[in-house]
């Protein structure tokens, strides 16, 4: 068990909290604040115990001076202040006199937020390359470090691994919740354990497939990913998205685990990739050379639902079709609806997957919707996440 925020005396302490405030921003306005809300519990816990909160986060990628205005954390500080109904002092620097003064004058229960950690990437990628001086400098600002940024925990950056290497540290409530939900499933799932895999690329998910195929009882495949598998089985998939360089990988997985991998029987195909076209349902053997598969078909939906009916645990990563288009989100929506009615453990992982579950209104219907994206995938691959590995066990 990792040391957590509960294991520290927080009164009078300056607590550096690494958050993942990497929210979508359009024209200066935050379009979805759920990533900010996800950290409220950790922040409130410190304030309630008379600690002092120093918040760090990245936002976007900073590759030139021009990116700085677009990716300032100031709007996040304003939104957080509204959500907490208390002051959040924004310091528009990542180091230097302003930071020194703000930190030196903190009172118990006060919250400050420094500017985007990735502003330090303009100076030799110090944040992203886990620069030692920068890590030590940030660590010197506080007494305790809490890593609560699950979404960046698969990266070894100065603001997570760097600080944790130089200061007493633990994980916050968000990371704890992610680990509590994800780890038991990967290590000791209630069976039958079924994995639904979809989304765009086989190549993005090779690690996940390799790891989960040994643990899972069934892997149910949809999304564009199914076409590389179908092509590996000799089907003509027309203009569907295929990764030819992954065909050998798919062949091997099918050879070794033919009983576990479940592929579609029919597909909703279209002549073009467009939100306005209406698809045609075809058997996987009858996809024309000029057609592309954009969703799984009704027979497949029924097959997948009937298999999933026996599951005790389900992990789902990647949509079954182009769920951005209303006419091709039927597979994804149908499985959401079916799973939401089963009283079993259902965990959703992956950036786009979490987004569609939320968009369709199912986020509260499942056991857990992971906030992680890449970090969740790496955990499902069985990899250690450096931002968490660096935190001591208790
Ligand atoms: P996640 O972020 O949850 O890991 P991915 O990034 O792997 O998921 O995949 C999401 C994307 O996959 C979506 O943008 C969706 O449009 C796309 N996708 C799903 N099925 C298809 C398909 N049949 N053809 C093209 N794109 C697809
Ligand atoms: Mg994605």
C-alpha cells in the first residue's frame, strides 16, 4: 500500500499538491471542469486540517513563447476558487521572487497555484526531462508532497517524480481511487473477466492486449481495431482503417488465443467518413472494396451483449465505432446501455472512452470511469507508473 495523504500531519505544513488540471479550454473558457473537480477532495482535506496548499499542474504543451498565454493556469485558479468558494491565489510564475514571497507569506488554510509547470519546458525541457535543479527547487517550497495527478503519473517529470525524490511524499485521493479501482481488476478480477477493446489503433493497444489476453477470459473487439484482426483472418475490409504492419501481431494473438478473441460478425459500413451518411449493414464477408466500416452491426451487438451477460468484471477501452457521428455510435451506446443494467464491476479506461461515456450520460452508471488516458492504458499493460512507483510504501 502506498503512503497516502492520510498518513501525514498536515497542520502548519506547506503541502505541494501535483494536480492534473489539463482541462479543455476554448477561446479562454474551460469547456469541461471535471478534472478540476476531481481534485477538490484532496485540496479540501488539507485546508480542513489547517495545512497550506501549493498547487502545481501542467496544461497543454509549451513549445514556444506563444503557447504561454493560451496555456496559463490563471483560468483554472479562478474556476477552482469558485468551486471551493474561497480564495485561490494565482502566482503567474513557476519560480523566482513572486513564488518565494507567496510561499513565505502563506497562512494555514491558504491555497496558492503556481503557473503551468511546462512553462519550464521552454528552458531545455526542464519539467518534462525531470531536471534535478528544478525538482529540488520545487521540493524546497514545501514540507510534504502529494501526487494527485493520475493522468501524468506514467511520465517521470520534475513536478511529480522529481519533487517526490526530494521530499516526504504520498498519493492523494484521486490516485488512491484510481489504484483501488484498477489494481484489483488487473491482479485478481472476479471471473468471468471480460475486456472490451475498440478505438482507433491496434498499435496503441499492443501492450494492453498482450497483458490482458493472459488474464482475461474473453477479449471482445470492436472499433477500427477489429479490421486489422479481420484482415489477419483473411477478410476483405475495403477502405476500413487497417494497420498492415500489425497484421502479423494480430495473427499471432489469434493463433495463441483463438478461444478468447471475439470479433464482429456484421459491420455498419459507409462509402465515406462523414457524419451525414447513412450506413449499410453487411456480413463481415461482404464488405465491398469501396466501403469502410464505421461501427459494429446489430448481430454483433446482440452477440456481444449475450457474452457480456455472463461477465462479473468488465474493463472497456475504446469505442465500438466512430461515436463522434450519431449514426455510428449505436454499437458503443448499446453496450453502454446493456452494461449499465448489469450489477457487475465495469471500469472504463481511455481518454475518448471516458469522454463518450460522459457524453452519453453513463458516467455514474459504472463502477469507475478512469481519468487516466495514457496512464490508465499503461497500468492495464501491467507497467509500473513512475509517478506512483516513486511514492514510498507504508
Ligand atoms: P481511447 O482514447 O479511449 O483509448 P482511442 O483513442 O483508441 O480510444 O479511439 C477513439 C477513436 O476511435 C474515436 O475517435 C473513434 O472515432 C475512433 N474509431 C472507432 N471506431 C472507428 C472506426 N471503425 N473507424 C475509424 N475510427 C474509429
Ligand atoms: Mg484516444
